[in-house]
């Protein structure tokens, strides 16, 4: 199983209809829905905003697609199938269509929406899926340089941090990354 590493955007015209494709890396269903709502707002005048999302959140797979008024299974399904066949997760993909006055027919729609997914697929980088869990780490100020180096070396995202009596950070860690933090002395690690 692989996941998308980077966001992407593509655009093309097919028989006078303008297609804009968006692909965003997401880790939660809420992130996917929020991005769909965002695209619907910025392209509220579009004829269609077709979407697909597929992700694993807390060990549960979420996979949904919607044709947004295009004839059944002529838009989102062809897009979804391209990414499903390649076993790709943790993304939301949206195809925005501005109708250009020429009807594409069912076959033309399938080809156009599959082209959106194909162009997006060609523009992204994929990485192997690694399951991660959230942890809170707490440590004294004299350990900050050491912890920050470990974060940089492992290219980790700090989800939250606070500077009180001690420094507290919320991180998503794989089993291997957790082992690296456990090697550090005088650092408290709590699974969230």
C-alpha cells in the first residue's frame, strides 16, 4: 500500500470544457471533507466538482466518491478506479468542470475524468504507507536541541507544542521513530 506524498493541480480543455484537477494529501476524513467544501466555494460557478477520497484513519478505511450531477458512474468512478487499482491511499481528488457547450457523451465523460486522474497521478510522488500513532512528549528545556534534531532527521511534523515548565510536543510517530525517542533520557512519552 502506498500514500500520496505531495499535493498537485492540473488543468486542460476537452472539447471546450475546462477541467481542473486537484489532489491533496489528507490523513483524516474531516480534512478531505474540508478540502471538498473549500473547492466547492472557490469554484461555486463550476458545472461540476466531482470528488474521490480514500484514506486510512485510526485503522479504518474511508473511501467515497461522488459524480456531482454527472451521469452515474461517468465521472468519479473512473477517477477512483485509477487510484484504487494502484492501491493508493490518503488523498482527496477533485475534478472541477466548466461546461464548454459541447456534450461529451458517457464515453467522453469517462475518458475526460479518467484523464484528470491520470494527469494527477503522473504529477505526484508516492511513498510506502507507514502506520503512525500520536504521542505526547514532555521534556526539559536543555533537551530541546536534541529533540529538534531528531524531529529534523526523521522529517516529522510537530502537531502541537507548548512551552511551560517543560516543553510538550504532540507528534505522530511510527514504531521505529518511537524507538528513537525512547532512547533519549529524561523524556516522558505518552501515547494519546
